[in-house]
DNA sequence: TTGCATCCTGACCGTATGGTCAGCTTTCAG
DNA sequence: CTGAAAGCTGACCATACGGTCAGGATGCAA
């Protein structure tokens, strides 16, 4: 066995290990919550000795913070869909698609985010009071404009946003419940598609953007 | 100070202490999750020595199980609204009202329930596979009937139910986020009312039960 | 009043966990 | 080639936690 693998340059090592740790941490935090997660479990899942975790992330809190911030980035990126849109049909459709895709591809991240908010956002409070608030205010303005332009009914923009967040996020956070009610099987591609279409149809019709 | 208070009969003592413990436990489990909650914290909040908790609830798991089952009862009771209804407008309106009231009155319970499901329902798996599944199947049948009778559009009943659960539950589970975006203040009675009306209007219109 | 079951609790225990550290190996710039 | 910086890790530590228990206090039926 000559070492055909790994020259492994310093930079690569660091990047690769941090990635593995963050991935493992995301899963463990999602499954057990912050309090229930242990560094040992994360280390085992990442395939590293526990002490090595502390080399990259000094404390459990710091590791958790990194995981949560990663999710928040992804979450915010889905926002772009909204901006480019010409009206509610485009914008909200794209946003629902994007957020459902996050629920499907990053269920663990979604759960960590949900858990963080449920526990009073100890880590993200700053972000919520700055970035999230700005983002929300911006989208509220866009929706108001759409209403003024007669492109949709006068629905309270904030409650509409909450509805979008709730319905899409639900498929990740309550995925286990949905799976159980689906006969113990994860939703198929087809079922994910149906979910998206149902949500889009009900909401877009509900706000008067689509003909009833 | 003569003891005008407390003759405190045995039965009363037991009932009162169990109530206090369950209330405290609900709050602590909601705020910290199962793993993050400590018996000491619960005991302090209930105003009892820790050892006394173990007199009433042998283990942390048993206490947690009691809390979760309590919530599940409340959750299921909101179901009755559905049955008595003559059509989607009555039924879904009443269900949304009931579930929003739960989110408002029992935010801690809602969070514990959400947390339990998010972590794979280790305690409630049995219930989910029996009671919840039956309940869901029953409601799906009712919605199908409404669709057949032309009282609403042919929306997938399951996804509609998920939407109802998600939107209403969101106001409890993500209450902190909503509060932050509301300028740091809890929703007023008026705002709760608006939330309910928005949700009802969008969904009922969205499924074609109300005129657009 | 008595005896007993229930209720209560301070002190204690074993374990698991987050975190530390001394000293090793590996990479790489000069 | 060499020295220093980066990466790695087994062994260890202090603490906090869930849970136990012996024995005291209290309510109550007879």
C-alpha cells in the first residue's frame, strides 16, 4: 500500500476537517438539541478524536454558533428569489420552491435553526434584531407594493410571511411526523412536488394572486 | 400568624405538587430542551427540593413523558371542532381558532411537542402510529367528502392539514422570532385576532371555500 | 392517642461531560 | 536539510447532573 492518497496540504486538512465537524455537529445538534448533544458523539460521527474538535472549535458553544450561522446564511440566500420577481406569483412561487428545497436538502440545519429560535435565540438574537428585521421589513415593503398595484388582495404582509415560513419549514422540522403519517416512508420526489404545488396553489389563490 | 392557611389534605398535597412540578417542567423543557433541562432547575421553579421531584416522578424521562402526554391530550381535543362542522368554512375556521388559542395559552407545551417530534418522537412514537394516524385518516376522509360535495377545491387533504398545523403552531414555536419582529413586544390581543383572521381568510379562500 | 402510611429532604454517590495539556507527528518555508 | 509552526491525541481533571437513601415530619384512620 503505497500512499497514493493524501499528500494533504495544510489548507486542505483544515478545510476538510472543519467541514466534517460542522456536518457531524449539525446532525447531532438537530437530533439531540444543544443540551443533549455531546462533543464525543460529534467527534465519533466526524471520525475524529474529541480533543481534535477542541483544536478547531474551542468550546461547544463556539461550534454550535458556527452551525447556526451557516444555516442562517442559507436561509437568507433563499430571499433573493423575492427581489427579482415582478409580482406575487413569481416571487412567492420562487420563495416557496427555494424554502422547500432547503427543507428537503438541509433538514438538520432547519431543525437546528428551529431549535435555536424556540429556545429564545440565545446565539442569534443580534442577527434577528438586525439582519432578519431588515430583511423582513424589505419584503413587507415589496408585498405592500404588490397590494397597492392590485396584484394581490390586501393581506397583512407579516402574517403572510409567517405563513410562508411556517408551511415550508414544517416539512423539515416535523419531517418525522409527516414520514410516520406517510406509512413510515420519506416523501418521494413526486410527493415533494405535490407538496410544493399544493402550498403554492392554496397561498397564491388565497391572497388573490391567482384566479379562484 | 396563626395558620389560617393549609390544613392541606393528602390528596390536595399530591395534586397540588404534581401540578406545580408539571407546570415547571413544561416551562424548563420548553426553554432548554430535554437534554438541557435539569431536575434542579425544575425543582427550583416549582419551589421544591430536588429529591421531592423524584418522589413524585421517579426519573427525568418519566416526568418528561407526563409533560408530553399532557400536551398531546390538549392537541387532540382541538380536533373536535372538525367533526361537528357542516363544511370547510365552519370546520377549518373552528380548528384554526382552537389551535391558535393553544399556541397562545400553551406556548411552552407547544414547544415541548415540537421538540419531541423534531427529535424523532422517542416518547410519542406509539401515539403517532396509532392515535394520531387514526385522527388524521378521519380528518382526511372528512375533507375528501367536502371536496366531493363541491364545498371546496380538490386540494390534497394531507398537505392541507400540514398547512393548518404549521401555520398555527408557528405562532407558539417561533413566538420569540415573531416577538422580535414585532419590536420586542408580544402580540397584542388585537394582533392575535388579526393573525387568526389572516390565516383563515387566506386558507379558506385558497381552497375555494370562500369566494375570491 | 396510637400506629402507620404518606410525604419530605439533606447529604451523598457514580458517572458522563466539557475542557485542558504535554508531548508527539507532519508539513513546509527558507 | 532544518527548524518552527500547524496539526494531532491519549490521558487527565473538575464539575454538574440524575438518582439514591436513611431518617425525620406530617396527616389520618381506628
